[in-house]
C-alpha cells in the first residue's frame, strides 16, 4: 500500500528573482489529446448541455502557441462596426 505524505501549505514558493514556481499537476488530473475533447465539447455546446455550467469556472492549461492562436481568432472574429 502506498504511503500518503501530508504537507503544510505555507503560500506560493518563490524561486529566483521572486518568481512563483509552478507546481506539478494535481493527482486528480488526466492528460488527453485536445482532438478527443473538442468534438465532445462542441457537441455539448451545440446541444446546450447544462452540465457545462458546472465547469465554467474551471481553469485549463494550454500551450502558449495555442493561446496565441485563440487570441488572434477571438480578435478577428469580432463583428465589424
């Protein structure tokens, strides 16, 4: 049986130059390809599934290049005045 270690949280860890160190992923997370998630989310949005609101405030981690593409897409899809 695996032993569980308890740790006391004392606030964020600060690395060199006062930068916050990013912690390892939580134990209750999984990694799956975005290609598997997108069709399911698109269908749920198109079907107006109410369970989506349960996760609306959850944060996700994406790569910086995907974030750049999404921000550009958001900017250029705005309706023109």
